[in-house]
């Protein structure tokens, strides 16, 4: 790659617009967490039903990852990214104006399907335009942009919902996505990701290579384990949990939950930089997962004041940044001609686990519900929340074990597991 080109504004602008799309996608992913009562009331649904509505974002997102990776490997990023930006805007607006639960779910489906392009497209553009030896760090920066969107969907969005209502707030967000799509059209462009010839035979050749690689499945387990609290806790049930446990306002609860996202935003770039600096992947990944196990056990087993709880959430976010290294190790464990599909599969693992966690945690909450309803919405007690959240440290332990079994890949020639 021409190193001087990477210092010009255009490569960073191309990456930045795609990252902005990813930031918006993350905003939409966690936005329901600050409007749970309104959504349950307006659509007459329970926690399990709300979990399913939120999960409609994740279902198509997960299913789209491998096809998106294959299309990017075969045809490039630009066209797929532009179309998905428009579809994301349309889905956002539909969700905002939907009179029924079915139409709201359709809007979430459209947003999720379109958002599935944002992360893989951002990473593919980073591979095309930015220095190869800084891929892990740039991946962390991409996550940071996404988590800025997630943080905006916590306390700031909660305040906006309190001020104007959830529907106008989400409508304006859809208009913002339309503006991003318009800006992407003249700026986003493709560039070859590698000089190797395309895989002969069919578009499925790269997929077969990725699936035969045992490293792929270990990374998938690690990814799925670490991201579920971001979906089920930060993305939906964390805000009402904090309100119930500590008796604070929705805005304060949103600001508290956003600490895990702020920590993730900082931890991602730091983990990527540290991994590149140490020239090791496994130790950073295993350490992050181990810290998460301990932090969740502390939250669930030891009653703590709000300040310590907030510190534990921030620590969780910092440790969760280790998950970003999964894309570097995925890239280094697979042939260059299968880069897109390999990263798509890794992302699919995270989205599938996230989608499954939302209705599961909602179902567990409904099992512990004592029948309390306030202003048309179900209210869950402390015991119900803590019982439902016990799945988090269990999953973190699975991620820890998976990280320990990975093969180190930094700066090594490609090798494939059999």
C-alpha cells in the first residue's frame, strides 16, 4: 500500500463516513433502552415482547453478515453501503411513525438489515485505504465512533424523549441517517483490498475456507460471549434496572448505563493499540474476558452504592474493548481473498448472540414478575433482574475459555487449522 496515500485526508474521510453510519447503527441498536415504558405502553406488550421488538434489529443484522461479506469480497463496498444507508433511513422513519407493533418490528427489521453493512463496510474500507499494520487500532477507533452513537442513545436521548416524546426523537434520527446517506454518495469509493487472485470456482469458495478454519469458531464463541451484555443490558434492560435498584430518574439511569459504553469506546482503541504494541492477541483478549467475569459477579452478588456500581460498569466497558481484537485475529487467520466473509461471520456470531439474549433475558424477567403494573407498563423487582442477569457471567466465562484456546496470529504467515 502507498503509505503517503494513507496520510491524505481522503482515505480518512472515506473511512469516517462509513464509521458515522456505524455510529448511527449503534444509536439505533440501543435506543429502545431509554423508552421501554413508552414502547410497552404504546404497543401493549411485556418485557419478552419488548425484547423481541428490540431483537428484530439483530435478526436480519446477523443473517446478513455472511452474504454482505461475500458481496464485498466479490463486488466491492460502495454500492452495498449506499443502498443500505437509504434503507436504514427508511426503516428508522417507519419505526418512528408505526401505529402497530407489527409495523414497528418491520422498521426495526429494515434498520437491522441495513445496519449490518455498516461495520463490515467500515472495516473493509479501513483495509482498502489505511495502513495495514494499524488495523487493530483503526478497528478500535471504528468501535469508538460506534459507541459515541450508543452514548448519545442513553442520557441525551432520554432527555429528548422526556422533552418531545419518543416518536419525534426517532423521526429526527431517521432524517439524520438520510443526510449521512446523501454525503456518502459522492465520497465513498472502492479500492483493491489485496493483490491475490479471486478464489476460483464460485462466490462460496471463501466461505468454505472460513468454515473449515477452527480458529473461526473459537473467535465466534469469544465474540458472542462478550457482546451479549451490550445488547441485553446496555441496549434494553439496564436503564429500568438502575431505576429500580437505585431509585434514580431515567436520565440519570441512562447516564449510568452509558458508562459501560463510554468504557467500551475507550477500551476498544486501547486494546487494539496494546495488542499491536505487544504483538500479541491472546493475552489482551483473555484478560478482558476474565475481568468481565469478576465484574459481573461483583454486581450480582454484592450490593454496592451507586458510585461503585458506576465504577464497575466503566470497568466492564474498558474490559469489553478486548472484543475488538477478534476482527484482527480473524483477518490474520484467513486468506486475504476471504477477508470480507471472515469478518462478516465473526460479526454474525456477535449479532446472533445479541439477538438471542434479548428475548431470553425478557423471558427470564417475566418469570420473576410479581404482577406490578404502573401506567400500563410492567415493573420488575430487584430479584427478577438479578436472576435474569446471571447468564452474563456464565457467558463471560465461555469467552475467557475460548480466548485461552486461540492460536496466536500477530505478524505470522497465514496458517489454517484443520
